[in-house]
C-alpha cells in the first residue's frame, strides 16, 4: 500500500487586481491591488469615505466596479451569472456596521432567514441556528426581538446570521464602530474564535487602527481611494507597542495586584480607571490566562493604542489631534 500525504495549498482566497471605481466623475477606488490569504485576518484601515466599504461591497458584487478584476477562490466575480453569483455569496458572510436585522423577527428568525432562502429543511435550520447562537454566546436570546438587545448582542446576532450558510470567510464592515469598549472587546474576541476554531478568513474594516490591534494578522491602509501601505501585525507591534493594558472591575484590583507582585511583573496602576499597565516584553497572553484562572475577568485589555492612531495619521500624511 502506498500512502500519499496531501499538503494543504495556501492559495489566495481573494485577489484584487487594478480595480478602479467611479461614482459619476468622482473616482472612489484607484488601482487597488490586494491579496487576502486563506485563513488570515486582514484589517483595512481608513477614514470615513476612504473607500473601505466600497472595496468590501465590490468583493461580493453588491456594487460593480469600472475596471480591473476581483477573484474569489479563483472565480472572476465580475463575470458570474446570477446563479453562480448567488452560490458564491454563500461563501461570503457579510456583516454590516448597523447590524442589518429585521426588527419584526426574533433572533432565531433573523439568523434562519438566509437558510430559508436556500430552502434548507426546518430540522437543518433549527440545528444550525441554535449551534450558531450558542457559538456567539446568545442562545438564551433566541426568542427575543432585536429592539430588546444591546448593541453588542445585536452584532453577535449579525455574526451568527452571516455564518448561517457556513461561509469560507467573513466581510465585516466597521462592525464595532457603534459599540462601547466592552462590547468591542467581546466582538473582536468572537472574530478571533471563529478564525481559530472554524478556520474562517476574515476581512474587517475600521477607521480606528487600535480597534483591530491584536486581531488582524495583516493590515492595509486606504486613503482617498488608494491602498497606500500594507504591513504585518509584527511590523505594527515593532512600530507602536508601548505597554500592555488590562482593565478590571474595582473589586478585582487587589487580586490582580497581588498576582502581579507574586509573579515579579513590573506594572503601574491607575486606580481611578481600574487599569494596569505592564511592560510590552511580558507575555500578555500568559498573564491574561493566569489572571482569568484566579477568577479575575478583565473588562478590557490590549496594547496601548495612543501611538497607533499617531502612526495611522503619519501613514496618511495627517495629524492626530
């Protein structure tokens, strides 16, 4: 017997070549070239009106473009007929900035809607929807209508809905722009989980570089319709990291401080904001793991991102105020 070992080929899931787009006489995308690799999280950073949303909408053909090519899994999206495009969109989960949920339907019914359109059986829908709601942590809200949910809960419903047909990747258009810091952290953790456990490629946009820090594996900066720079997460860290911050509840300050002292970890404490800052050389993932094991659940964490926004403005030739 002969056994052949098959290696997974790292192909380009999304490839954008020389794409240009106009609204009338106004050019909104200029010579966009971009490759999104299988299994990565790619962050598109740019101010409002820079072209971030337009790129995402061109990928799934919600909008057309005037020249160039976009390939998704080797398929030229501009030349697909209606049926082929419909099938392709099953692989493209889209998450919008403002949730895009139907207020008259329950959480369960909203998530089930894409599957109903493709004629899944009731049994398949029930199993899949409950699995997804459990995955994003809101199974207990399945019979609730969107108006009774928080912003973070609504966005988790939107993520579950985007996952309904088991897409290969997610296109997320500024998914946390209307959320507070706590819910932003929860949503970003959800994207990490989906990428790691479900092997879903994520293309996510934001106008704040700090929102995507420690989430994306690569970044692209877009300004005035042009992609002006790409860099890896490692390259960004080398440019901008200046200490790791952990915020906790007021009642957890003492336990956290005791742990850091026992572990000989240098830190500073802003007791008014319940915020610890530790050296960037420290293993932040291990610290979070050990703190959580002691019963302390951080309300927010991440590398200090004041310098991230300065760096972003430097890239586009602006000034951070």
